[in-house]
């Protein structure tokens, strides 16, 4: 994810590193906490806007996963069935926890990714980090997502309960409070294993594919001469491809997460045993239930996230950092 204009390569990795550091440390450039807090804010906004805006798609996708017998006519048929049975307002079920949860998650995910990427560059040195940039992208995104999921998990559990049981509560606050009161705080993290299993591979695929696609494009297009509008289009296209890859990788865990959060487990039944039981019940084919809706949803929101993220960073002046992509 580019954070500063990439200078023309010199052919020397050491000289390129010196030029990158010089750009990052140019007087007037934002750095440190001021820089990474801007990355976090941009990430929070892009995730809250995209996930919140796609709440209706997520409602239908979750219903297909949880009740494939009733919702068996695809995404469009699912929309029609929800509206016919419950009214159009049902498509916004879970909007509160979705927007709030992904605001927090986006801050940790994008801000953390930029922070951990810089730490790996500092630790390995520019030349080694650039030569092993795929590993840097993967490690940085995995670490960022781990901390992001700690923030997201309670709100995601509340969202799934509201969507799967429309009469459970009236919204975020009442649903959150009811789960805490009747099932205890541990219930919010009953899906932490599956959410890690889903989100960590998802985010690793998302960032590394985005970085690789953007890098391939900028090898053919001079970024320094590219307009802001064209850069936004490149972010959209790279994000769309990254979203498709991330959706395919994480679909089985997404289905299991929906299942495990639908109802509480039997007395004495642990999360691991529940996951094993659900996996056996679903099978490979069942774990990809709702993949069409999720490809549409994840492709759209990932494209939107990277476009919005890039534009907000520019508005906030968050152009510091060291870039390791080769052009």
C-alpha cells in the first residue's frame, strides 16, 4: 500500500533505500504517532462506510448460510424473501454493530498494517525487506488482523445474533447487553477462534494481492505522473481483485462463524468441539454456501475500502512512510 511517491529506481538497492528514507524524513512530512493515527482513522472510516453500506447484502448472505433450505434462490431471491417476510427494514438489521465493529477493526487493521510493515523494514533493513516484501506484507497483515479481531469479535457476535434472530433485541446496545447478561462476557468471544480462522487468511490475501496488483500496474504506469482520479481507479481495481481472492480463501470460516454465533453451545461443549461438529455437518460444499453473495459483497467492499483509504490519506496528509514495492 503506497504511502509516499516512489522515486525512480537507480539500480542500486542501497541507494534506493537511502532515497526512500530521505523522502520519509523530509521536513514537514508527518511521522510517528501523528502519521499512524491518520492511517488508523482512514482505515476506520473506510471499513465503517463500506461494511455499513453493505449491511443489506450481509443480512441476506448470513440468512443463506444459516438457513439454506428457506433461502435457496440465490442472492436476489434472498432479498425478495426477506422483504416479503419481514419488510425492507429487516435488510438493515445489525447496522449498528456492523458500523461500530468495523470502525474499530479498520483502525487496527489498516493502522496496524502500516505500523507493522514499517517495523519489519526497520528490523530487516530496506534491501532485505524489499527483496522479501511478500513475507513482510503477509506478516504485517496477520499481526494487524489479530489485534483488530480482539476489538471486532464482541460486536460481530452481536450482529450475527441480531441477523439470525430478528426478535432477539432491538439494536446494538440492547443486543450487546442481553448477551452479556444472559450468557456472560465469554459468549462474545465464543467465535474468536473462527473469526481468526476467517479474518487472518482473509486479510493476508487481501493486502498481499492488493500490493502485488498495484505494484504490477505501477511498473507500467508512472505513478508520479498519474492523476489523483487515476490513482483512485487503480486502487479500486486492485482492491476488487484482492477482494475476490480474500473471499474465496475465507469463505469456509465465514460460514462456520455464522453457525457458531447463531446459538449458544450445549452445556459443557467447548468451542473446538463445536467447530469440529459444524465442519462435519457442513462438508466442503456446505462451507461455500452463499459464496456468490459473498464474492459480490467482499469484492465491492474491498475495492471501496482501498479507494476510500487512499483518498482519505491524501486529505489527511498521511504521505509518510517507506515504500518497498519495486517499480
